[in-house]
C-alpha cells in the first residue's frame, strides 16, 4: 500500500478527502469500501481517465451508498468534468446527512464551495468559505479560496484583508500579493480622482514590499500629473534599477519627464538604460533620440548595430522606415519587406509570463492564466550570435533570448555611433 500512497500524494493535495481517509486507517468505521476497486478508481484518475474513474466510483456507491469518500470523489469528478449541478447535488446531500463527522462535513462544505465557484455563484461560495475559514483543517484552504474569489471579483479590499489574515495564520509571507492589492486599490483611487488616498496605498505597498516596481511606476505617474518631472525621472530610474524588465512599460513616463526637463541629456539617459536592457522599446526610443541629435544616418547605423545582436522585428521595421525616408518614395523591395514585417509583428506576442509561458499583447499585472502577480514581462528579442568577423548566425535553439534582466554580451559592447 505504501507505494500507492506515494504515487497518490499529488492527487491528495487536490483532494483533501483522500488524506482524511488514509491518514488514519480505520478512522471512518465505514471500512466497507472494497479497497481494490477504490484504488482502481484512483488509478484511472492518475491515468487522466476520469470517465472510467466515475464508472468505478458509481458502482462502489451502489454497493456502499453510505461511504462519504466515494461521494466526495464522485462530486469532485463531476465538477471537473463540467457537470456542476450534479456535483452540487452530491455535495449538498452529503452536507445534509445527519451524523456526519465534523471533519467530513468540512471537506464536503469545501467541495460544495468549489462547485459554487465553478458555477459562478460567488456569493454562496463566499458565505460557505467564511464559515469554513474559522474551522481547521479547512481554514487555510478556505482563505486561499476566498482570495481567489475576491481576485476574480476584483474586490481588492477584501482580497487584502484575507491575505493579511492568511499571512498571520500561516507565517507564509504574502508581501508580493498584498502590495499588488494595494496598487490595484491605488489605481481605483486614481480613477476616482482621490490622489492622496492612492498615494497612501502606494506607501503602504512599499512598506510591506519595498521592491514593488508597480507602486513606483504609479508614483511616477502621479508625479507627472502633478507636474513634478524631476521626481518622476527619479522614480522612473528607480523602476529601471529594481525591475529592468519593466523599462519598456515605464518608458513613456520617462520620455515625458525627460521632455519636460531642461539640461538632461535624453540620449545619454536612454543609452544607459539600453545597456541594461537592450529591448525593442528602448532601441526604438534611442534610435529616435539619435536621429534627432545626429541625423538619420546615425540612427540607421545604431539600428544596424542593434540588429546584428538582436533578432528584433520592431527595430528592423524602424530601420526600413528610416531608409525609406532617406530615399525618395522608398524602394519597392523595402516597401514589400516593411509589409511583411508589419504582418509578422501584428501576430507577435509582445509579453509573456515567466511562470507559465502565457503570451499577451500587453502588460497584465496578474497573469490571466496562472494568476501569479508581476510575472508577465516584455519579451526580449532573440539574441543573434556573431560568427567569423561579425557576420550574424542564423538563430538556433542555443541562441534563445537571455532571461529578462540579463544582457547579451554582444549588446553591451561599445557602439559604433558616437553621441554628439
Ligand atoms: Zn502565468
């Protein structure tokens, strides 16, 4: 039996009822479950064959209609198969049973709450989970489930309260999540014009999680709205230091601040950031700055150099545009190439999740797929590996773009153009 227990551990995490059954053998006093058949049902689950598992458990339920574990298994399977009403009926019948052990009732209530969530009946799920949150061993799971509900409902105040409570109970730090909820609340305040309240949320976010880049970005936005470009610039620089992956997202604010300030060398500022994060957005902004300061030829030289190190479609598009403007009307092959590049770029996902690989067109602070916070970042172009005397090699699996925040060695070398 021990090997089975180890095999089934991952599933146990998903189905607490299983732990209850096997953690204390003989506990239920309802030992009429034919174990071989029960394990066969679990085996089907492990093999990702839920329909077969349901057949086994339904037959078991006919033989032994009283056994709680079988009904819990069936309810959970029906829910996973999308038959939520059937799952709800099974779990409601279980909860209504007289003489149910307290622990079993807790499991059944938790499963019923999950059914309600799946059916979109958040109010019912919430009231069940609030009740369960007071009772161990379901209390922590209930708090996690409540946080999930509040996140789905975008009720950030309640999500914040539950996260703080969970942190107190478990001792597991939730600073990252708490700071994100504060930022969500700050954004709500900003939309309502309550700037001071927003600032208080952002200070609280940074108190609990000093590395929170999003709070700094929002502070930069507030500083710009107030007309304090110097403060906004300092905040944008802090974002670049603490989260270079977010430079593309703070770039519009940074450029706005630089535009408003006199005596700051925009090109030098962008060049410094480009060395840290030579991504498409910075390359484009730097090419623009070079073009303004030194003319189109210098901008073309910079982009050509950038493209030798990075397979960057946006930079290639910019380069062809610049070359098109340099020749009257643009040559026909260049126009065709531009059209192809624009078509490819329109399909390109500009952002991806570090945690689950979800791709997105824009920045989401919470990944819509894995629900992790601050894991979606701008995708860096694939690095080109130079062979021979600087000839770029075709991309290969070994030349996958470096992890966000890392700089390909080629890109940090000295650049061929000279700032004025
Ligand atoms: Zn994700």
